[in-house]
C-alpha cells in the first residue's frame, strides 16, 4: 500500500507535515506507519546499516513508497536531507550519533523518543537502570533535540507503572513501545497545530548512567534478595546477570523471587525442581528459570541441570 492511501482521513484546513524519519527495528517501522496513517507525508527515512536493525524500516518504507536509506555516510546527511525539504525530523529509536547540522535542517527542527521520564535516566540504557534501581514508575519523553545527550526541551511525557516482575523486555515491548508510538504521533500533531511546548529540563534532577555492560550485571548473592532480583530483571534480555559455578560464567535471565527466610549461605542452591533451581540470597531466594552457560546459547534452567550436573548444595558466586 502506498502512503497516498493513508491520507484519506486528513483533517480539513491542515496541510500534512513533511517528515524525515530516522529510526530502526520494529519501533521505527511502526512509527513510520503510524505517522503516515495520521495523514503526514514521510518524505524520506534513514535507518541503521546493521541488517537486523535496519530491515524492518527498509521493508516498511518500501511497501509504503517512501525513499529509504541506511546511515552509512552520516557526514553527508545534512546535504541529503536538504534535498527533501522536511518540515520536521522524527527520531524513533536511534542508536547511532547523528550530526547536529543534519538535525537542524528541517524547518521546525527535530524531535526524539526516549524511554524514561527525562531528565532522569539520560543515556542509552535507561530501561536497564530504571529496573536495576527498583523504580516503580517510568514513562516516555518526546523532546526537542539539541547538542547534548537527551538534554533538549521536553515536548510531552507519558507515565507508566513498572511492575515488580517486569524485565527490560516486558517493560519495553508491552508498555513503552506502544506508548512511544502513540506519544510520537501526538507530538507531531502538536507541532503541526503550532501547540508543541518547549519545556526546559530541570538539570538539578538529571541523572545519567553508562551504557549497560556485563560488568554491571555481576551478582552478589549476599545482597538483599530484592536487589539481586532487580539486577537480574534489569539485565534481561541483555547482557544477562552474571554469576559463576565451578569457575565458569553462568548468566541468569528469567527468574522469580521468593521471600521466605533462609539460613542457607548466600549463593547456595537450596532446591532443584522442574522449574529450575533455587539460589539463596539475603532475606529470600531466587528461582532461576533461564540461563546461559559460558560458551553456550541460552537455555532453560531445567535443560542446564541435565547437562551440567548442578545439584542441590552447589554454591554459586565468585
């Protein structure tokens, strides 16, 4: 279906916005479709040169008749954008650095989606740190891009609860993905109508955490069980929470928290069952359901038990 087919519901007296979209993965593709569905003209799209990340946007753009390119020559992006004369640039899940001169090309500037309530959790791993910190509230922010890292004026925000058992995967795909698409569509409507605010971020409330790495997911079984569980949730599905058994890394993913009092040593396997294995921590225990042994793929904990020989009484940790 070509993008002209989506314009039938266009509001009278309102010219469609000419939008340049920069995005990737399923989120970028969904935003592209939603903006066209709301009556806007997407004049060009740019996406990651990584095949996995870029393909959803390229495929969607092709089906909608939108010119699409990968970000291989970012230093020439400004000149390229000028050829399409966009009113606005929309950034929908962008992990590559975009030159500022390109983002200033559109007449009305550039807006971007960020999965946190800015100015909290600036940076590329905001979802991870939200869960690792045990926070119960997060959301999405649409902001005007400036020269800083997630520092531009806020256009709009939407809040969402973080459940006690949310992982990075469930929080993003079940909540912040659909909410983010809705928020970007609403933000573009506000820009189109001349009603989009530019609210300065309160720098006194700003936080920035580094991109999540394996070293940030190292488990200490002597810590309170809630903190251990939050670290596992906050590194699932990537990069995984790391512990050790018999001197080899063992990454933990899907898990469940138990709060029964235990006198077992931290890191001790106190039970093995069909669900997986149970590891003692301070004030409770963790039921481990999915793992990744060093040098292997992810697997169920029950499969790992069959292959590894881990039994009740084993001790995990450094």
